[in-house]
C-alpha cells in the first residue's frame, strides 16, 4: 500500500476509530472470549467461535487502520483552479444534458451517494489536474465516457 492522501478530518476520524479499537473494542472481545471459554467444550461452542471471528475482524481492522495512518499524507484543500484532493467539481456529460457535482477525496472517504469520489477511481483520476473548461474522457465497463468541467471550487 503506497501513500494514502486523506483530509485532516478523515485522519482524525481514523485515529479515533483506532484508539476505540485498541481500548474499548479489544477489551469487549476479550471479555466475550473469556465468557465463551467458561461455557465448556470449545469445539462445539458457538459463542466461542463467534467471539474468535469477532476478534479476527477487530484485529484485521486495527492492522488496516495502522497501515493507512502510517502511509497517510494529509492534504489540505487550497485555493486553486486545477482539480485536486478536496476540490468540488461540476462536470457535464458531452452526450446528453446530465451534470454532476463531485468532491475529490481519498479512497477511505469515498461515498458515491454523498457525491464523494476517490482520486483513485477512473473518474477521479481523469479529473486530477484538469481545469474549468477542459474536456476529458475515461474508460468504464460501459465504454469511454466524455465530460466537460463546468466548475472547480
């Protein structure tokens, strides 16, 4: 995993989640494991198996967050006319009248329903560095899509 571009807000959110996992969640899982062990035969103990799966999920998330935070580069949105991390971009399809507004974010922050697209996505990557008025295209499973940038904020 290479450098991860994220906003200061997302960095703080992930740091808080990691702290929660380290302190509260690990303790809860340990208590569940201890209780499940007290029930007896571990080979046929559904509570124990569930607690072990929960422990594995927590540890996997801890490792992922530690890796993201270790490789994080915090990007602060600055005033520029070129599309970059944190930019709000309004684009128009060249075929049809559809216009869309997106915020360019890091992979961990992407949420298409909220209009937040990753700079790693095909559209996000195609937008990076472009300016108002630029036309661009990118490949999708449905073929090449062509857009024009109407506004960059």
